[in-house]
C-alpha cells in the first residue's frame, strides 16, 4: 500500500511537471570518429532539483547468496519532502565495479559513461508494481558492466525481470569504443512479477562512430531495424503489447518513439527547439528546419568539424543567441538582456495563455549539474575516463576534471544541503553567482564567462601533461597513477570551490544598488539602455502631471 501510494503521488507530481515543463534535460553522445582526439563523448544537463553530490561507491567481490536492496527514487535524495523508500531486493553479482553516484549515476572505473533525459510516454505502459527506476538501472549497469553493450544488456534484463516502475526515459551510454542510445518505458498495466511477461519495453540504437546524437525530453530512437542486430538491441516481445493495443500493425515500420511516446510533454517546441539549436550549432552548413514536438529530427548527424568537450560545453551555454528566439533580446529579457525565465504554473495562467510557456533554451538556471565525459581506448581505464563536471547552471559553471580512477572527491562536492543555504557546498557558490547575475546580466555575465574560461583554459592546457605523468606512474604501478590523479582531481576541485566563493563575494561587492564599484572604490552608474527607457515610459508620470497642470 505504501509503495503504491508513493508511486501514485510521484505520478501526480510527474504530471504536474509535464504541465509546467519542469523536468527537462538535454543530452548528447558522440562516436569516436566524430571527435578531435578519438574519444567517445557523453554529456548531460540535469535540469531540475536532483542530487548534485558526487559519491564514489567502491566495487569489490561479494559472497554467494548476497542480496542488494533497491531504493527509489534516489535521484531526489537532496529533497527532504520526497522520501526514498525500499522497493525490493535482487541478487548480488560476484564482483562489481566502482561507480560514481550522483542524481543520475554517470561513470564507472571502466570508462562507461551514462547521460539521461525523461520523456514520460503513454500512461498505459506505466506500472506501479515495477521495482526499478531509471537511476537504479544506471547503478546496476555501471556496477555490473565494462562496456556500453553490456550495460544495456544488464539494465534491460533487470527491468524485464523485476519490472520498470518509472516513466519513459532515455540514456546515452558510452564506453571507450562506442556510444548507444537506450530507451525504456514500463511493461504495461497487466504486468506482475509472476505474469511471465517482460516488465519493460526497451530498445537501444548505436550512434554511428562519425556522428553525434542530441536528445531533449522526447523519445528519439524512432524506427527499429529488427534485421540489424549489430546496431540495435530490444526487449523480449517488444511488438506484442503495441499490436494488442492497436498502436502498431504487422508489416508497418516499428517506430518506437511514435508508439510509446506519441504525445511529448510541454509546449509545442519544448523538445524540438533544443534539438534544432544543437544540431544547427554542430552542423551550421545545413539549415535544419524548425519542427514541433511531433516531427523528428535525424537520429544523429555528422558534425561539420571534429568535436572537443569544449564544443559541447559551449552549446550547453546557449540561450538561442543570434536566432529569432534569442532570449537575451526579447521583451522578457528586461533592460539587461537576462535569458532566465522563472517557471510559470499553468494553473495560474489566464485561460487564453494556458498551454503556453516561455521559450526553452539549452542553458537553464535551474540545472543541478551538467557534465561532458571522455572515454579513450588508447589509455588505461583510470586515466582514459575523465568526466568534466559542473555544478548548477551550465552557462555560469566551471567544468572540473574528475578521472574515473579517483578514489575520493572533496567534501564540498560530495556533501551539502539544497533546501537551506549551505556555504560548505560547492553547488551554492555557483548557484549564488547565477542568481546574482540576474541583477545586471549584461555586465556580470561577461565577467563570469571570463572567469570561467580562466579556469577551464588552464585545466585543458594541463590535461596532456597531467595524463603523461599518470601514464609514467601507471607503468610503475597502477596504484601510483590512481593516487596521483586523485590528488590532482582533489586539488582542482578544492581550488575551484574556494575560488568561486571568492568570485561570488567579489560580484556582490562590485554590483550593488544599481552601481558598479571599481577596484579603487569609484562608483559607476551604468543606468538603463535608451530604448528600454522609452519602452517603459521613463518620465511619463511627470510629463502627465505637467500637461494636466497646463490645462488648469
């Protein structure tokens, strides 16, 4: 009863999120021939209130008969009003990998990386009896697999056996050789653990090595080629339920996206706008048409140039600048070109505006964290896997390198509260800077970007020598390389934590009461743009009073 009630409440919450366009992520995956150095890239913006704390969960050997408890929903562990509960237990495997736990677990010590986004899907396939949520599948995939294909097989088999109780989800799963897209939804209302039916409907599609995939809150795999077992994987009896429900007929192409996610949530361009923008930036030589939520873009594209992690980071900072939808230029951006738009509850809208929403950029102020990862086949695992991690909004964060072989991260990045201000937590330094920038975005954002680049330029410039030294140590002893990279990662994260707090206090002192305070203490009043003054009727009240006085 408690589990069913909890899931009912979560379902209601998910529907509310759908109406307000609340839960939303933008994720990408690039094959090894699409990147400048041959690495496989996976990325994810975690756009809403999810656990931002990085915790390293050591792997190891396990005794026969050992069981693993399953808890849901672990991705919301920093939200005190949402209680995590035990949904069941499954048998442990003889040996597990070390993995990195966060809102959506994202990396293991074998260079397997996972990004995520939600798409909800049909109510008819949701099943509250399912034991596993998407974060549980990610945990088990990372703990039990050394490749992307293995992770997909692990997650798919567990979801079929124990039931998938979450909404529709997409994962981008990469390793040091290839990247895949895995999509999953529930087994249907009639599934039970003893029904003999699969507890989930899932499919996976390989991203071509020379292409990049972009997804944003709608199913993206589209047509499944059941004759291509090299580039597709799918669940047991995948076509049975759709055929029985009349969603698909034999002989027709099996379009997983249209079958299981026919009504993507949000306003008409909530998903497609971000996909369009990312593809347009990745391949400017092609003029991608503007499409709505019912029209699909290509599954993946070949970018105009070989990609680096910083190319993805730049896309993650985008507010649709230079387009017809530029959020720094529209009326809602105010006097100072601020792209941030607070969420609007649909219930509070007047009737003629219901169903509408703000434009949705890729960069979002309410992001918990984002990352861009590299998996590299020519390097030993502890060195080859590096995840560039940024707390809070991607446009005002600093991406720090976290190697997959490290054994710890600083407490500021692994602990901390979200429902109260917590100066011991790295997240709050970045959140404070992003919020303070709303006061005077046009001026502060330039300074924030310059400070961000100052750190990241150095980290990327140092990467070759750091990894060269790690390789030397690895030849002596893998443990020495791990210790070296752990010390380096720890020092970089600690430096950014302290440095960004100092930067936050600097911004607070520099921008206050409509002033910019110069280093020598001199005050500068930047004022408002002339066009804005005209638009808001600057001086209109006095002019009105003067005109009225003349009439007397």
